[in-house]
C-alpha cells in the first residue's frame, strides 16, 4: 500500500468519488474504470482481478476493495497471501478448484487466443499432470500453493506497482 | 533494496511457527470468529493471561496483512485488537506499557528511516519505472548493473584508499624519477590528442598505471609500504569479488525455494507465473504475449544438417574472431617495432577490433541461430553459450597475445642489456640477466631514486655501443631511446583501459545507432515507406536482456583482468556504469521493445551471478599467471628489481616482522603443512559433499512425506470425520489422538507406493526402502512397525516375535484362540450363516473392546454401553457393521493367538501409537482372510504378491468404510458365498464402495484409490462396469440394502460435518464436542460401536 492509493482511486472517477471519505463510504467505481487503469489495462486477467477483489464479484469496487487489491498485489504482501489470491484469480468459475475449463480460460487469455484448441488442451493436460497432486483432474488450493510457491519468479511477477 | 528488506522482515515475522500456524488456519478457515474467541476470555484479572491476550492481539495486528480478509474485516479486526490492547494494557504494569509505547515509536521511526533510505538507493525510481513498463525481466538487468556498480565502488575505494592516494600524497612527485618522467622525445607529443587518446604521454606516466608507482619500500613519514599495499590490494580485489559474489549467490539460493527442489512444474509455471503483472505498456504486453506463446508452443521441426552447418559456422566465426584478435595484437606489435610514429588507427586497432568483434559477432550468431530452428528457449541458451564463449575467447586471445608480447619485450630487453641476439631462449636471458641485475641493485640500496638513475645512466650510455653489432640497428635505437617504456605491466594496463574505453564508445554508438536512430526512422518514416517498418524489417530495437547482461559480465571481466595493472580501472568502470545506466534506461524507455524471447532470470535467479563468477575465475587466471610467471619490469612499478611480484610479501615478512614470525610463516608455507592442509581440505570437501548427499536424500523423503501429508487429509480425515460419534468419545477421552492422525496417513501412502514397487521387488526390501514408515511384513503376518510407533519398545518386541508366528492361516479365525467363544468363528461358517456370525462377531467385538487395547476409562465407557446393547446388535446383525466386525474379529483372534504380546500396561502406555498401529493390522488380517477361503487355505508362495498388495488398498479402505454404506460389506459376504473370486476382486469391490460413498462428500478424492483401481481393472478379469455392481447384486436382501442405506445415510451426514473438522485441526475438538452433544443417547451404541472401529483404525 502506498500513499498514492486513495488519490488514484479518486482519479479514476473524480465525479463519483468524494474526496472526503469520512462520511459516505459507500461509493463504487464501475469495472469499466477499474479495468482501464494504466496498471491493469494490459493485464489479461484484469477482469478476474477486479472480480476477485470486488465484494459481490461483479468487478465494481469500493475504496476498501481497491485498497485490498493493491495491498495484495504490493511488493510487501506475503507469499502465501499472494498465492491464495492468485488461486482465486485463476479460478474462473469460483468453485474453489482450478479445473480444466479454468485452465483453458487462463491459457487463452494469456496467449490472446493465439494457440489452437489442441494446443490449449495439451497445455492444460500437462499442467494438470504436473501439479495435480491427488489426481482428481483439477487443482485444489493446496496443489496450487505447492506449485506456485516453488516458482522462482512468482513473487517478482505477481505484483502491481501503483 | 528497502522494499525487499521489508518483505524479508515480514516474511521472517511470519515464519515464527505459532504465527504461521495462525495464519494457515486463518487462510483455511477464513473466518473471523476463531481469532476473536480468545478476546472475550481475556477478561480475567490474571496478568499473565492478560499479557498473553495482548500478545495474541499484537500478533494479530502484526499479521493482519497476512490474512485473506477484506479490508473492512481487516480494519474491524485491527480496531478491535487495538481496543483490547489499549483496554488491558493499562492493567499491566506501567513499565510494560512504556515498553510497548517505546517499541511502537521505534517501529514508526524505523519505518520512516526505511522510507528515507529509499531515496538514497541509486536509481531506485528509475528502475521501478522501467519495471512497471517492461516487467521485472528488463528491470533485472538494471538491478544487476546497479549491483555491479556497487562492487566497483568498493573496488575503487579499496584501490584509491590504499594505493592511489598514498602514492599521490607521499610518493615521489611527478618527474622526480625516470619511471615518473615523460621521456624527452615524447615530451613534444605528450599533449597531442592522439597520444592522450591512446593513453600515452601524461596519462601513461600517471597513477592510472602500474608503471608510475614508486619502488620505495616505505613512503612518507609514516613509512607506508606502498609496494606491499599494491600487491595486497591487487589480491584483495579478487578476494572481495569472490566473497561478495558467493555471498550473493548463497543468499539468492536461500531465497528461492525452487533451487532446492528438482520438481518439474514447467508448464504450470509457464501458465501461472508467465504473466508479469507489472507490465503496463501495450507494446511490452504484446511482446510478453508473444513470448508466452513461444514458450508454450513446442516446436517439432528438427533439421539436423542445418544445425550441423550452423554449429560449424559458429565455430568458424569463433576461431576467426580469436585468430583475428591474435593477428591484430601481433601486427600492432610489429608495427610498434618497425615504426616510430604510429597513426591513431594503428594505436587503437587492437581494442577497436576486439570491440567490433564483440559487437558484431552476437548478431551473426543470432542469424546463424535462425538457421537451426530450435525451440526459442534452446536457441536462447545456445546463443548465450556462444556469446559467452566468444567474449571469453576474445579476452583470452587478447591477454595471451599481450603476454606473448610481454614475453618478447622482456626478451628484447634482456637482449639489449646482455648484448646478445634476440632469438635466444628467454630462459638463458633470465639467467644471465640476473647476475648484473643483482649487483646493480644491491649496491645502491633499495628505495632511492637518484642512485637508480645513476645506475641507468651508464647503461643507457653503454647500450648503443653494445648494440652496434646487431643487425637491427633501428630497433635497438628505439629501445635505447626509451628504456623506461619497457614496462609491460603498464602496457597491459593501457590495453585494458583502452579496450574498456572503446567498448564504452561502441556501446554508446550501438545504442544510438541501432536503437535510437532506428527507432526514430521506424517511427517517423513508416508512414511514407513501401512496407510497414514497424512490423516488418527494421522494427524497433529489442532490449535483449540476456545479451546485455552478458555484455556487463564481459565488461566486468575486463576490469578484473586489468585492475592489477591499472589501479584506476575500477574507478573508470564506475563512471562507465553510471553512464551506461542512464543511457540504457533512457534507450529502453524511449526506443526499445522488450525481447520476444523473454529470458527467465528473475532477481532470485543465480544465472547472471554464475556467469559473473565464471568470468571472475577465468579473468583472474591470466592475471595471476602473469604475476607468478613473469618477472616485473626492471625500471618501473612498485616491484621493480624483484624477481617475482609476490617476493614483496616474503621480503616484508623477513624484514619487518620479528624473526619468529618469519620462521612460523616458513613452516606454514612448507610442504609439511601445506600438504596436510590440502588433504584436510579435500577431506572436508568430501565430507560436506556426503552430507549434502544425505541431506538431499532426506529432503526427498521429506518431500514424499509432505506430499503424502497433503494428500492425507482427504484420505484420513474423512475417516476421522466418519467417526463423528466415535471420535466424540475417543477424542474426548484422549485428545492427543489427534496428533496421531497424520502418521498413519503417511504410512498408508507409502505403503501404497511400496505396493506399487512390490511388483518387482520383494516385499520386505521394498517396505524397508520406504524408510520413514517402515511396515515390514514378514510372510503373511502383519507386523506393523510404524516409525512413529517404533518409539515405544513394545513394537520392537512385536516385530521380533511375530515373524515366527504366522502364516495367514494361523492368525486367521480358522484357528480360534483359546477362550474365544463360538466355534462358528471360522471363516466358512460365518459366511454361510450370517446371523450366527453376526452374533458371534458382536460378541467378539466386545472382546475387542474389553481388550487392553484402549485406555481404561475408555473401556469403562464402553462396557456399560455395550453390555445391554448386545442383543440389539445381534438382532441388527445383518446390518452394515457386520463386516466391520469381521475385521475387528480378525485382529481380535489374531491377538488372542498371541495374547502375551499385548499386555495391558503397554497399551496404556502407548495407547496412541498402538492405535495408530492397529489399523493396518486389522486390515491386513481382513485381507489375509480372502485367500484363506479359497481352495487352498494357506497362501502359496506365488500368491503372496497379490494379497500383499491388497492390504495397502485395504488399509485405506476401512477408514472410510467406517462411516459408510454397507453395500460393499454385503458384497463381501455375497462374495464369500461364491468363493472362487480372486482376492483382487474383493479389494476392488471395497474400493468401489468407498468411491461410491465418498465421491460426493469428499472434496478431494484420494490419490490412493485411483491407481489401485485401475490396476485392478487390468489385473482382474472383471469388466470395468463393476462400479454399479453392488446395487445390481441380486443376493442382497431387502433388509440388507435398507439397513445399509439407512446407516450410510446417517453416517454420511456425520461425514459431512466431520469433513469440515478435518479442514482444520484447531476446530476439531470443538466440532466433535458439538457432535457429541447432539448425538442422542440412543445412538450411543452405534457410537461406541464405531468408536471401536475408529480407534482401531486410527
């Protein structure tokens, strides 16, 4: 979290967000504005990020949600917390597991649809093969943490600077 | 730097076990109540409790960031925690309050200081800006550059403080001695641009180079030993670089978990860690996407011949570049000898050629690599390796050529002096040279400038006379004109500095031309061009991280190589790096796009550092070689007049230290000490090596265990959950039972694994090989020597005694133990007559219960419950519990056959471990029954493989079985009527039932049960449709199925609740308690029933 947070939140929607936050805390900035932030606009997972951190999963964020997002994505956030939220971000259907469909979504977003369907399914298969510890055909949080915490550059890449 | 430190701090905070636990728990539970339950209880007046509560709240506050709560929750929790702390802290002593306040103040101050310090980290903001545009890959280049800058600053300080400044302050002033004066003939051109440019003239006779430093052993009033300092600092430069590099590498490898594990998550990482969330630039995002697509796509085309051609081309170009450099050095040498005045080009051609080669060859390699059509990643690796080899080859050919030149220089020098031909072997010269040398230097005494001049004067005078007879008159005149030019150290230093300068110029030029002007061209002319400049041919310059890093490494290698001969080289490098930092960052931000093949080198990656270390080592070699091999120049530099440069050390020890020190050093450096020391080192290395190996092994095993443990919850806790009621009693009775959960699970898994191995291995050996959870099973009998339970002496005794006992037949009910009531306990009877068996079985279960297996209190609880309940159970006989009773029965009878092995005392003592141990035993027994019913009551040797695999599956099964439907069990009964079924069949059926029952409630189906099933499908000749079979089975009676359904319903309900229990151990007791309360007494029979099972299973 930096000091710049609330200000940039205001900057997103100056007409919506009051400067004085002591009285009316219930203002939501729509996803369209969140997703067009320079920090997020090139991120293929921006929608997911917004959904995960927004209260009701629609991507519209209050200041608290906004702060949440950047506190998790900050450099200072602990590894496990990042892993937890990364899991949530990649869990597209919110069922608590990263299943093949989630993986397909991830790969497609990541590659902007440049891979053919076979390639995508091959990649998903491989991913499941590698990380699925209990062989149930989907990644649980434990599987995911186990895998992601060993990644050499997860910490350095999974953060957003504001 | 600071953020990372801060991160570390937080991480270390989190690492404290208790907090970590808290955090884990909170992650899993994600509820607030849990952590606030303790708050209210802290209302008492016990100061210790208050203090603990406050500590708890403070922990909460410190770790609030670690919890996946929303901001509102966090704020609320924080507020509450602070309130509580404020409220209760007053009740404690005042000093504690002050302490806390002071700590808080200090924390704030430290944070402020931290923030303040960030401003002093050079280029922090710049790097962050780059990072946020181009991602961490590109930023890592700049961080590496900054780190190198730091090293060079230290090197500069070292050389400046100990060599340059003392020499400037206390040394002989410029012009006072021959080695510090510009010769008259050069005086005129000393200020010419080309002289200065080629580092001649004033620069040559300055502190920049080795030759300037005086040879007086002590300078100034303080008697500073400059030559000694020079030598020591020269060595310290290497030593410091080594130490700092290794330290950094060690730190990096500590930081990254990945280096320790060889687990392969390539695809996972490519998918989940691929996106750099820092990227905030559309172009960077685009090329990142391309990079990801590249990395995911696996290229299939292999064209061998092209690759061979490519490699040949690369080798040719490498050889070409090396020979070119050698040729250029040679040529420059010849030019120098033949010409008096050299043109600018001739003076600089060596370094220009080297720089050109280093700049152009990588691009050529790039083109060649396109031929090979490797996978991009492989291409990158090849490219890196080739470029590294090229750089090294360049440096080496340069230094070898230079040293060659040095060799001939000293030869010529000797030739002029000794009045002999040039072409005689240098060794003779050194021999002949020494004699006059020593005379000359011994007379004037060391360290006096004037006498030396005087000694030189006659020589100079005499040289022309001597050289007259020589054929190459012009050459010798050159030498006579500048005797003090013959300073090979200065020459090498000059070449290195020149190389460094020209390299810098080329870098600047390439950045400007290749990146900037190309960028301008592409950007502004693409509208008017025939094709799309931005996407087709010239495109924008790419920022090639790997190659740029290699260039930095190469640059640093040059510095290390030349630092001894030119003490100011590190200082120059500092300037160069500063310039490079600004230039590159500007170029990156203005006109570069990141490399498409993104090079995986994060900050925690040791790749750069390994290359740097490699470079350091290889660059140190020639320097050390030159120092050791060559005689220092006679008339310049701090070591002039000595035979070897390192003589200065021994000389100092001799003269300036007390005699005893000299003798000590003499002894220490004698082979008597050195050899054993080397041997000792070797032994140490070997020892450490073996330790590493064993650690690796244990690491591996631990990993297996942790994997099992992570799987275990799904295997075990459902079982634990299904025990709902039972555990409500048993757990209350013995809470530590909880701790015994994981081991069995682990053991089960390893059994599983070993069972796979069994197919090739012998039973015992494979069991032993799974070292952590030993389950040695001597033929047919079950002796479970769990590692966790092996702590108790009893198990050991069992292990010893059981082997003689039994083949399965003996431990089976067919040989009923004395005093065990009904004769219908034999397997056949039981199966034929179910009601009978049910009665007897229940009786036996009572036996089991009354056995010393459980704690006393537990027994007492059971007995009254069970006693009257007996008939009820009997009437309920065909219920699903019956088969379970079988299982217990089996164990029971087995125990009865060896009653002496189970003395009560032992059981009370190690109830836990015993409980742990029971499970496999019972299951094993249950399995061993299967073959028994077949035509051959005892297992033949060949068959043992199969049933031994069974218990493994079985050992999984009963845990789940306890809470489950009876279908499977009935099935077993049915199966017993048709006795011809293979043992695998039974095992599989159990699995089926287990699956059926658990697929729904179980969140994560178990690792274990998949594979066995598939194996069974293969091995047994039953159709894969078996899944539905229990329902189809006609022999099931109505009541059977009904009771099965009902019991499974009930118990599945329990399962669900208990599944949550398993989610967190902390919650376990509570939920169990709740469950226990909820259970009606009428169900307690069942509860107790199950509890037996569970206890024996757990």
